[in-house]
C-alpha cells in the first residue's frame, strides 16, 4: 500500500470534544447570467426617417409642422429687373419696400435651384424627327439633338424656383421669438421629435382663416410689385416636399397620380401596439 501522504484525501480524524463538526461544503452551481429584458414591440426608433422630418401633415393647402405651427407656401414668378428702365426699377423697389413694411409677421423667401431633365425634350425631338420626310431637316435635327445631348452632359442646366413660406403660430409670434432666442446648445440638441402633434378644432379653424388672410395679403403685395404669385394646394405641396427630400429619385420616379392617394401625407401606417399616431388632428 502506498504511504498516507500519497492518498488523494487525508484520513478522517475524530474531532476533539466540544468542537463543532464541520460539514463538507456542497458544490455550488455556476451563477446564471441575467437575461436581457425583451424589447417592447411598441418602442419607437429614435433614428427613424419619420423623426427627422419637420412636418407632420399636409392638408387643406397647409403644412402642419411637428411643433404644432402652420405654414403656407406661395409660388412666385420672376421678373427681369435688368431689362427695366431706371424709373421702372425705382417703382419696383418702392413697391417692394411698401410690401415689406405692411407685414406684421415674418415670411421666408426661398430660392430653389434644381437641375433640368433634358430627357423628355430629347425624346420629343426624336419623335418629331421620325415624322419628318425632308432629308435636309432630318440631318439638321440629328445635329441639334446631338448638340443638346452633349450640352446637357457637360453642363448643369439649372432652373430656379421662387417660393414664399408664410407661417402661423397658434401661441402667438412672441413664442416664436422666444424659441429663436434659445442658446446654442438648445438648438444643437433639440428635444426628441417623438411627440404626437395634437391640435383642437378651434385652433385649426382659426389657423385656416389666419393663413388665408396672410396669403391674400402677400399675393396682393406681390401683385403691386409686378410679381405673379399663387398659393400651392395640397397636391402641389406634396410634390414640392417630395422633390426637396428626394432630389435624385424625383427625376426618375415621379410621385404619380394624386387621385389615387387616399391617406394623409407623412402619416405612419397603423400599428397593433400603438394607440395614437403622429400627426393626428383632434
């Protein structure tokens, strides 16, 4: 037999009188890592595209912003100021000055530059060339089509659009000035946009009336300057925002026929776990 010091366990000895008997330690199970709590299905993604949009809905020729304010957009035609005489220029300048002084609310003048798609124009020229029987005109049209095609590829042919955004703040213009006076970090880290836009019927009807009065005043003042203007309706507003947010896609994939659109713009699909949807006017 091997000596005692080679046994894997020491031989048991009797405890001394009065000493407590120590029980052998029981093996303990390894600790179980806590499982993460399941994410609720109704939790909103803070980085979704919906939260990056500043507008909530488009209806009744108005844009309802996410903060509960309203906007109307007026499209304007340009005038050739350089071709006017000195007296005509003075008349335009004084009329424009009177127009700005007559406003008691802020407006925003937007000049949008976008590249013109020459594709439909070239397709039309090709179709006319096919219907032409004169050989000389066919040769001239081929040269012209090639010239326009090369020019559109080498140079960016741009078109400018002019708009005036007319706001309405239900809480008054003073609240807008307070928001504009916030600190730099307040604007850099704004509040999350997951809040639901709720507007009562009285506020909505008052906003429609006030927006109509402001649009009429702006279009009348622009008419005195010599600028033709018109308010964009719901369909035109949808096209405008679609083109602004999708400049490349809008050229290849137009928004389509609005007669088939039955839902409100920029409204989320119904969810089984959501009780209310953003942009609901109550």
